[in-house]
């Protein structure tokens, strides 16, 4: 069973259709990249996948569950990190992480272990008592990533996750993506950093004007000695 199954997805804002019949599958153990120019519909696709935007029945399934019918169930098994996380800036980092753990029903014992582990890995343990509004953009991003990982999601949906991260934090995040996939989960990420997508992702879809114009394994797309920049520039017109 695929972790993500999207069939003939259409999405509109008012009378303007933004996504035009998108089809996409993500397998367990896969890091799947989504690329495309600005305004292609990448964020709209992700927001629909995580049920922030509505969709009709029998269009999107996460781990075999129809998102339109059981959106609460699918939200419990995924984590979504938008390109500009809107955090509760009046809370401390610790209060924000506890709040997130409460939402996902993470036990006191599990959250203590996870908060300790994630904050240590991303080197923000010393910021647990700091108000989020006082933090740098990069530190806020690290706090948001820690929150996303607290409930051990089966699907991680990341929109431009490396923006603002220092090289070490980016490396740690990539390591955690691989660990999640080794445990049978999957990652769906969007990024304009094409060399990162090329080196990190097992499969890639190219979205342009709301339509997937190319998709396949990274090896298939880059056959013939191409790199992802060649593919992007050749298809983004």
C-alpha cells in the first residue's frame, strides 16, 4: 500500500482552478520531491494533501485512509511544516512543544524523551525557556521541526524545509528523514534547492501551471548524464 495516493486531484480558489488533475503516489520508505516554478501550485497541493484545503472523496488517501472522509485520522499520522511556520510567538519553546504534544496525544513520558532528543539534536535546548517571538528565523524553524517530529509521524510533509537552517541543522534534518523512511514512513518535500532534491529524493514530480508535466524516480529523470537543473530549465518555460 502506498503512503500517499492522489488521483485526478483538482483544486480551485473561487472560480480559478489551480490544480488540474494531479496524480501522484508515494511509497513507504520514499523521500519524494516536488519541484516547479513559483506559482506552479506546489503549496496548494501540499495544503490539500494535509486537509487544510478541502477535497472531494476518493481523491487523496494517506496510508489507505480517504482524506476527505477521515481528515482527523490522517492528520494524526502526518506532520506538516509550511514554508513559513506561523508559531505562537507569545509562548516559550517548551510551552509550544507541550501544546503540540497535547494536540497529538503524546504521553508525558514520551514527550519528555522526544523533546529532550529533538532539542538536543537541533541544539536548541538552551532556548526552551525563550519566547518564540524573540528567536531568530533559523531557531524558529528548528523549533517547528522539533514540534513536527514529536508524535513520530508516518508521513512528513515539508514545504521549503531548509530555508533559514544552518548547514549542520540541514544535515540533521536529512538524517531524520532517512530514519523515518527506514521505519516504513515517507517524506514529501518541496524545494527550490535543486541539488538538494537531486541528492536527497528517491522520486520527483515536476509541477507547472497546476499540472504534473514529468515524474519518475530520480535515476529515471536524470538518465543520460543530466542534472536536475537541466531538467528544470528545460521544462519550466
